[in-house]
């Protein structure tokens, strides 16, 4: 197993466009998390899934953001009508049976022009 | 509310010990973590400690937890240039399920 993977690693888009990111967690990890990290800050929680169920959303997750995990494996995070303030690193993490260990992917860096 | 604070920068010489400090506010935190982030990369889990422990040692890393003062530290022995990175302290908060609450990170610079 190669760990959590994310695609794409970098995305540059124009304001107003929609973007979608993908996260593949570690195999058999049933909890998956999305975080956002802006420059000079630590990651901030956006949402998490247990299997296919989205159990919690942060107030940071505006209605332009939507996340899915349809089959309880990979997840997608979509941002509609992107704004310059959405520019950040989007990180995905997963945990397995030992919920105390969260393993992060390499992140997707989004730049909104 | 939940908050995690860290000093922003630390500079040490190669071979010295580094100590990175962190304070947190949520007394009900069950686990506390240290992650390492290199430029342009994701976060690497270094170590974590359960809240009923005072100390945990893992090779060159020593974690000390003072639960009364809500203070966590990470000591890196024999610091190497490859240890240069941003180190994040995190707690497992209560308000967002099992999500982690991170500090802003401490940039460790190691000079040879």
C-alpha cells in the first residue's frame, strides 16, 4: 500500500470555474477527512466520512463546496464558482481501525486567478 | 473554544537538540500529535501521545505532556539538516468529531 493519494497535485483555475479533486485513502481505511491549509496556517477541518456517510461538516464548508464518497472508497471534493479566497492546499487524510492515527496525502494545491 | 498555539520559528545547529513547544486549550483532548511538513508536501505523522501518558520516546523523538498546564513538547535529539521543516502540533478536538485541531506550525531551521 502506497498511502493516501490525491489527484491532481496542482490545479490552476480562473475565478468562477468549477474544480474537482480526488482522494484515494489507504486501502480499507473507513474514515476519510478533508482539510484546507492556507499559507502560514495549519490545516483546518472541512468534512469527514465514515464509509460512504458524510458525518460532519465544518462551517468553513460553504454551499459552494460539496464532497462525496459514493462507494466508501475514494472521495471527491468539488468547489463551484471558485473565488480567489479558495486558493489553498486541500489535504485528505484517512484512518483505519485505530482512529487515533490520521495519515495524510500529499495534497492538491489550488490557485484561483 | 479549542485552540492550539506554537512558537513560529526555531533555529538550531546541526547536532544540537531541538525543543518545539505547544499549548492547547481543550482539557478533554484524548490524543496529541506531532506532524512534520516539508515544503510543498503533505503532513507526515511523527508521533502521538495518549493524554494519560507523561512521556513517549521514539528513537530521536521525545514527547513530553504536562496535562495540568496543557503543554506539549517535542524534543529532537541530534538534529540533522534533514529535520528542517514545519512541525505541527495537533489535538483531537471534541467539537468536530474526530477531526484534528492544528496549531500554525513551528518552522525549524537547522544549520550546518
